[in-house]
């Protein structure tokens, strides 16, 4: 069945790729963005005429939000991160509820993040039932998901995708992580023991479509690859893939100096597993770093 899908953040890193995949399979996309050239121009943080464009859509993919990597999580940046998620989601849900019953979206897929979970260097697997942590970003994710869940009162199925770091060549934080390794200057960060939860862009997009299409998928969903690795292993595989040394460990004090308030999230992590996705039959194309990194870092001819 062809879908009409409203996509917020439709010109962003992940949103752009999702919109392209939807169109490629024959669905109709109504993309919202603050940037000119989108199907609908507007800002989810601000109620406005854009909200009427949800009418007649079958589903909403809500991917808009201030980039966490765009600052150092100082006071002003924290406010933008929180407001863009909480207010933006509140307005999306209000638009769903305001649509006439026969023209109301039946599904809301809203982004969230694995930073909802507490930092944990143990081997404990964090599935969707693990309680939240007490960091700033954990609180943001809890509030963000709470706003999305309100769409159930408008009879919408709600999925909150808790994304790990999305690995892709066209945006996000990944190109900045890779850059030192290309010059032989990469290595583990801090202790190297922190868990690194990640997902290849292809699988992130495919999981968004899976969430739209599979009614059994409902509630929180960890969107991460099955293989969660520690920082030291990430550095090792990156160096090997690029045929570069990966021995330049960056001590924790230097990390804190470089990234400010982001340091706890760079130096901390947790072993997150995609239990809900696997339970509903989702198949990862890039489930391991050994498979994902050559596809991201090497020329197509070298990927085999």
C-alpha cells in the first residue's frame, strides 16, 4: 500500500535519506524543513500553517531537532537541544490531534536517543526495558518520548527510535570522528573501555521504513547495530580498515578540554542492543563494524 508520509527534518542528514528511500519505493513524501526547497517550510518548534500539512497523511516521521554535536552543551546549547525536541514534538502531536478523524495520521515514528540510558562500562545489555539514566541528555530523551507518547490519545501507534550514532558520509558526527584516523592520528578516547553504540545510515533508514510498515512494532525501539563495541575496538577496526596506525590515545582531560559539556557522552557509553527490531524480524545489512566500515570508508571498487 502506498503511503503519504509527513517527514520533519526532511532536509537533514537522516531525514533526507529517509525521504529518498520512501520516494524510491513509491510513497509520497511531504517534507518539512526550515530550509527553502522543502515541500513545506516551517519550524516544528513554532506552531504555524505547516501543521495543516499533516492532514491526509498516513504517518509522520519526526526527525527534527537541534544537533547535539553543533556545540559544547553549554547553557544556551542545552536549551536549544531541549526545546527543539520537546516543543517540536508537542506541536507535531497537536497537529495530529487537530486533524479530522478521517485525515489523521495513524502512525508517529519519533526520534530519540540511546543517551536515555545511564553510563555503564559493564557487559550488561541495555534493551528497551532498562530504566533511564540521570544525565542531561537522558532527561531530554525522557521528556522527548513523553511528548511523542501523547499521540496515542489521537489513536496513533507511537514508535520512539532510540538512535545510536548514525554512521554516514553525508552528515552527522561520523566524518569528524574519522578525520584523525585518515592522517594516522587516531586512537581510543579516554580509557577506551566506553561502549560505542552505532548504526550504519542504510540500516537507520531501513529501520524507519520497518517502523512504518510493521504494526507489531510499538513503543521504544533501540536503533543500533547488533554489534556494540568499545572505543578501543572501534579505533582498532578504523585503523585497520584505513591501513593507518590507531595508537594515539587521547587522555580524558584533553577530551574534556576539547568538547566541554559533551565530554561525559564522549567518554561514557553503554552496551545497547536492538531487541525490539530483531524480535520483529528486522535484518541488518551492516551489523558489524568489519562489514560497515569498508562500505563507508573505501571506494566502491574496494568493497567487493
